[in-house]
């Protein structure tokens, strides 16, 4: 594992916070499941989810993320365990049992949550991965994320995204009465397209841990969780950020609090960008959302 060291600094004197091992693998699973939304922006659905008599397996953790995409989480319990193949086995089960998953979502969150099947995800979480694990996921056309964790004394935990592979999005027939993100981009004028590309160049320059996920109705930029969601209109770009509007002394004229207003994507702070000057002024807020995600 990458040798990341944490220090506690008191009166300019540093003392190292020591690493500690997990006593039981189930302990880390319980911890993550209790804090799934805080850690990864995923709503918890079920633990040890049975795949039925035919598949004879149990999915460690199953949930739905900020973009309403299904998520399977598997934990690596031993260094030589092939977590990726196991995860793919359950991943295929999920795609063959969409109805079962949607019933699970409905039972937990009611009928208002519409599942987005264009980009289901597999998260593999472990204290360490081998280079063969990283190589294996690079050969697969699936949305697979390898995430390392490390526990420290004084009840600290760290997560590190090892790598994330984004498979091809599958087109779905839902939302046919709404124009999709690609259509909105194609219909936008050249000025808006130029602003979008400059915005995206800036966002991707903030860190090498950023993932871009193009969904049906918007484009999400994330680390372990979303920090910016972008929609394109014919004459403007809408950016939704994870910034608390109440924490700001002053909002720009082209920004608004959408906490109580329905919208796609995540974040309660909306920016409506129509020119490069507004984009330049927005960069401060985009970086703030990135740093706090």
C-alpha cells in the first residue's frame, strides 16, 4: 500500500498517528455500511444480499448512488482472494435481476427514485491490492473501482482510489420525453460548447483523482463522491456544487440556492454560466466543492 503517514500537530510539534489493523473483516464492512453515504455518496440498501438458490451467493453490500446508479460493494478479506471475479459474478446477477433491485429501492425509498441503469458500479474495497488486480480491471469494460482503506489510531480512517475503469454506458429507454445530455450538447451553440470545454479542462486539472461520468441528463465529476454536476442548455450551462449556500457571505448574481428546488444531479448551489467571465468567477466555488468532497 502507498505509505501515507498522518501526523497530529500541537503547538508546532508533530506526533505520528499510528496505523492499526482491522480485528475482523466484518468490522470494516459494518463501519462502511453505517457511513456509506458520508464516505461514498451511496445510499445503503442491504447487507449480505442473497442472490437466490440458483446463484447461491451473497452480495456484501448493495446500494444506490447519488446519480441513482446501482452499486455493488465487495470487500477483500484475504490477500489472495479474487475479489474482482467474485464482484463480476454478482455484477452480472444484478443486470439479470433489474426488477429485484428496483423492488429493493422502492421498499427502502418509495416510488420516487428512478433507477438509472446506464452506469451500474462495482466497488472493491480492501487494505491492499496487487498489481494484477489493477491490470485485471483495465481489461474489463465495466465500471469498476478499486479502493484501499487504512485504519489509524484515534479512530481515523483513510480511503484511497487506486484506479477506476469506466465501461461503456448502456442506453436506456427511460426519460424519452427529456432531451439527454448528448443531445443538449449537440444542440448548444458554439459559444456554450467552448465554455463547457474550458470548464471541463479546469475541473479535470484540479486533481488526478477526478472521474467524469456522463449520465443521461447530466455529467457528474467526482472523487469518491460527486462534487460537480453539469447540465447544458441552449444558451447556458448549469453547474450544481456541494457548497452550502448559507456558508457564503455573498453569492454571485448568476448563482442561487436550490436546496428547496427540484433539480437533477447533486448539490444545492447552482451556477448559471453564460460567458467566460462568469466561469472565471465560478472557479473559486468549483474548487471549494472539490476540496470538501
